[in-house]
C-alpha cells in the first residue's frame, strides 16, 4: 500500500482556458470538486485552488491567476450535472463568499457514508477502505496561497477529487441496496440551507473566550483590550489572530498583566517577533485596560420560552431516533429545521410539509412522530 502515481492534472490559470474547460465540462453528467483555502495562513482566508475531476481527467483551477471565475459558477448551477464533494459544506461556504457561486444537484460522499453508518468518514479513511489508497496528510496545513505551489502539494490537491467519482458510485450502490438513497438525497439538499453569511470580526467575541474560564470583571477588562489589539495586529500582518497569540496566552495575560517588554519576552507562547514589532501596542492595551471600567456583557436576544421548550422536546425526540438508527442526529433533521418547526408549530401533515427541508422521505418517515411531539407539548402547556 502506497501513495499512488496519478495521471497529470491539467492546470488552468487564465480566463480563456477556464471558459474552454467549462464548455467541455458542460457535456459531462457529473464532476467532482474540492477547494483549498489559506485560512490557516491569512487574516481573511480565500479560495486559492479549485480541484475538479471527471471520470477521465483531473483539473486544477487557480483562482488567484484568473480574472473572471464566473464561467465555473454557471457550470455549478447546471442541474443536469451532478457535483460530487466530500464534506461539501465548507467548500460551498467559501465559494459563495469569494465568488458568489450557488450550486445545484450535489452528491456528498461524506454525508452518504454517514447515512450508511460507516464509522470512519474522513476522505483518507474512505480511500483506504474502498481503494487501498494512502493519502499523504503532511500537506493538510500547506499554505495554498503561495506561488508557485510545490508539485507534491498539487498532487495532494489532485487526490482530493481524483477518486470521488468512483467513491460516489460505490456509495450510491450501497444506498440503493439498503434503501437509503432517497434519504441521502434529502440530506444532500440540506446543504442548500447553509448559512453563508460572512462572519465579520465580533468586537464582543472576547466574552465567549473569557466566560468559560470564569474570568472576573477586572480580568475581562484586560481580555477585551488584548482581544482588540490582537485582531489589529493580525490584520496588519495578514495572519489568523491565533498566530499572534493564542486564546490561552491571552487569558494568561488577562489574569497576570505583563508590565514591560521583559514580561512579554518571558511568555513562552508569545513569539519574539511579535514582541519586538508590537510589544509597545500590547503594553498600551494593558494600560488602557487599567484605566477602563469593566465592560458590560452584550445583550442576547432570547426566544420565547414556549419555543425553546418545543425545540427541547423535538431535540430529545431527534436524539432518541438517531440512537435507534445508529446514525448522527443531524441526519435525522438539522437543528435549523427543528427550530423552524418549534417556531411555526405545524399541527398537521400539510403544514409540516410546507417547512423548508422537510422532504417527502422525512415527512413519511418522521412526520407523525414530529406531530405527536408538537401535540404533546400543546397539551402540556394548555
């Protein structure tokens, strides 16, 4: 068992070649896709590669070199072509964020494996199980924004889609044999419900870091200023905030505020580079915290108690149902649909069928049980 030698992928790095490729691919019945982003290496990650495979050929598209990616977006919206992903959610979020791409007709091999109850659903595990193929995991943390990319990195990226058409065929065969194809197709359609809203910097995000550590009000004052200065440094350096200093280091400084550069240099997990370049900024943040009043927690919008109770009852039903089937509970119904049911309180099958995401298979399989939960809640609250 070894890393296989793949046929050479075709590298697409200009708009004309992309248009030509899309014309060629428009005749295909399926294509496999994956993306590589540099979110581990940049303040705001972006899609740096799009890998694409048919049954005959692999392609690597370079968005950093292409002026107009829209031809690919048009291809993704073609409902006649099935798009195969492994764990599509993050790829779809990134492509909509960066290119405003939508998608139609998805087959997600990871979700298919979860519906089938396969225990290890990582792509590397599945390629090993189905094709006796080993993936070189050393490239998982590569900086995909660098150019030129090493050949080994490109081969790793190519492997992410090269086997997906065959993997899709094997999983579809099992889904048909076990009678779960329709269920899997509804799970795939859940991908269209993904919230792709850009997650901007949250100036109150330090509360999520400090509250679980039970920081007192004074320590939260230091944490706030350190959190803000860390983000400013990360933007300046174009790196993820954790690379400036981790949450653990930030908590330590909030509880034991450094008084000078020596104290900063003595922090084991704080890079000397950042102390030299930004030590004065960090110390100024500490000084501001000493003069500031403790921050007030942000107001949190809360749902009505009856809706929360309804959701809790539905959540308990979902958990029990998933345990009986030995599958992940999110495959029964996503939380987003549970909340919609709790809020809209459908009282019959027609009303339940109108809820976005309640496909025919789920309606037939779970509809009566869901309505029972709703009616029991209504009875207990009357």
